[in-house]
């Protein structure tokens, strides 16, 4: 099938005329964030890092790359308080509409080590745009206004079953605890190595938890860093009641967590081997020029598929649909247990993002059975359309249309909608065109490759 955008119907006599009467005015907004706690915790170094604001005030929205408009929204220390970073920027949000944003720590000013703030209550910061310039109140990054206390927590995990299965070699491999208690570049850090308790298969270590206050929930997982297999995280669903992560409530005093088995696998007899077929549609990636079907590679990575290797399990282009890649592999796991995975392009060059899984969970996931399984077709990164067509205000009897350009993305038109769609000449590979406004209704859509 060809990936297409959701159909946008443009009515020249009604919808387009209304655009001309709704111009968007620009206002200046002053953003202010207090980084004093982040500086004290070592999460922000004023000498080498910077902080910027990202949201739907920019076009395109939510930018965070060095070559994007994110560099236009970097904040600077206030003249009156060096711990408070401020910036005044023009936004294109119309008065009465809502603007969403977050502050982002940019480690080393490289745009490769980003920490997005975690706002209290979840979601984004927001405000309703006014008709005049605005000064937003000063907020603390992640709403953390005080230094948290320090609570020693001892983590314990048994890797004996993994050793029997050949997934762990005590002579060369390491066991790591990672979680919300230790964060680097916005992700869980992987430098907390546990130590073997002599004459056991239990690995243990104590961490002074400072990032989370007593009474808060501490999410975490264990990792096996294998010399031969690479880094293997515990699967989603190892937490309480099958939750994605392990978790506990942080007490006010030192605590020793109970011993758990890695991945909650307590014996080798519970494991079976089953054939599983994976399929992914790369039509949108090809149309946008993000994947070369002639020279690119696509793989599936996951645990227990291949310990999250981006190269060990490649997929091949199918004969019946050249936009779909597929592979069938043998997987060994516990019946009824979750299998977490993602698709990867070009040997690890592009991973599917977090949130591609069921209900927006971090990873894709299916429940393992003892019968051969063919998983349904999915789009890479769950992007199954070519984006949105945006109409600008009418000028000189013409209306501009814009969209996300791609080398194989092209615009089609139809009048009426039940008729035959035809390609718009000169639209392939560009991101905008203008059209004369006539009396008849005209419909547009994107298609490709």
C-alpha cells in the first residue's frame, strides 16, 4: 500500500476564505527557569552546559537539534541571579490559544546529551497567549525547588539462571542496576556496577539516592553487560503486576531490597523455543528519504531475541509487498511472558523511538506462546502517513499549501473527492506550492512513494 496522509478537504469558497480573516500576530514572551538545585546536584554545569526552551511556539515545533531552531531559544543567566536563566522570544501562537513547552538541559552544548524536565503532574508547561507581550513566572527545572535527602538503598539480583542458560559469564560479564535514581543525558545511567556476594550467584550494591525524596516511587531495572552478547536489559513487565519497571517506594531510612531473579526467570525448565515472524512497513521512511531500499538494512532487536543487538537479526524485503520487510526467528522464552522489541535501521543508525509500544509504552511487546506466531504488519516508528497538509492565508487570490517534503512525497488533487486523483506537477520532492482560489471545491492529499 502507499502511505498517505489523513485526507484534508479544502473548500475554496468557505474554508479558504475564513483563513484570510484570521491572521496570526506575534508577541514576545519571557521564559524563566531556576537551575540552582540542578547545579547543586551536578546535573548542570554553567561553564559547559546550556539550557533552552522547546515547545509549539516554534515552527516546526518541539525542536531539539543543533541544526534546528532550538539554537534560537537558548536561555542566558539573569543579570540579577546567575542561577536563573531567562530568554525573551517571539512566538507565533495566536492570542487566546495555548502554548506548550518544556525546558531542556543541553549537556556540553552538543545537543547529544539532553535532559527534558519532568514537570510535576506530568505533561507540559503551558499558558494562554495574550494580545500583548508576556513575562512568565520563574519556575524550577522539573519543579524541584529543594535539595532531596540522601537515602542508601541496596540492590540485589540473582543471575544464577542466566548463568545456566549461557547469558552470563561471571569471569567476563557485569551486572548493573539502572533507574530513576541515576540519570545521565535524560536517560537512566548504566555505570552502577554490582558486586558478587561470594559463594552465591547474587550481585549486590548500595546507592545513595538523592534525586528522589522519601515517599517517592523509584523505578529501576537490572542489566547484564555481557562480553559476548552486549548489554541486556530486563524485559518490560518484570515489575509489580507486570508493570514495565521494577519499583519501590523510597523510605526515609536505609533499605535493603529483596533478592529478585533477573527477568523474574526462576528456573530453566519454564523456557520453550517458538518461531516468531516480524514484519515492518517502511513506505513512509522510503518516501521521506530516510531509508534506501536498495542499500539500507532493517533489523529487529530485543530481549530475549538477541540481547538488543541492532545487527544480529536482519529482515528481508517481501515479494508480495516491496514496502514490507520480514523475518522469522526462533525465540526462547517463558510461556506467557512478554517479549520486548524494536525495529532498527542501518545497523543501529536509527532506532524506533520510545513510546512505539502498546498504549505508548517504551517498546513494542507481545506475549510469548508455545505456538508459531506471525505478528501483524506495523509501520516503522508507528508513522503510517506522510504528515499534514497546512494551508496558509490567501494572498493575491492564491493560497499556499505546505507539508513535510521528501524525495518521493508528492501532492495529488481531485475535484470532486469521488473522482480520480491526479499528481500535481512539480510537487514531488518539494514542501510547498501555491494555488489559485476558485469557486469550485478542490481536495488535496499526499502520496508516495
